[in-house]
């Protein structure tokens, strides 16, 4: 089941059973690099980019094996 979760006055998230909202802070310079990179690679959102980056980094740490 999906539900809309209010994060703050301007942020709402569509939450599904299989996903959780995670909030964290980034330095402004790093966030700028994230935004520039996701645009260059054609990602539609920060969430998609960061999710994919985390998945790829975990694969890397595990020696390249997929899930």
C-alpha cells in the first residue's frame, strides 16, 4: 500500500511498502557535485541517483558481486 508522507511544508514523499525515507545531511559542495552529476547522467531525481550510487558502492565493496 502506498501513502503520502509529509516531510515539511514543501516536501511530500510517496512511500511504498518496500521503501523507507532516510534523511541525512551533505555539505553544500558535495550536494552541488551530486546535482551536477545526476543531470549529466540523466537521473530524474536525487533519490534515484543516490539510491543507485549506494547500490553500486555496496556491489563494489562486496567485490563486484550482484545482490
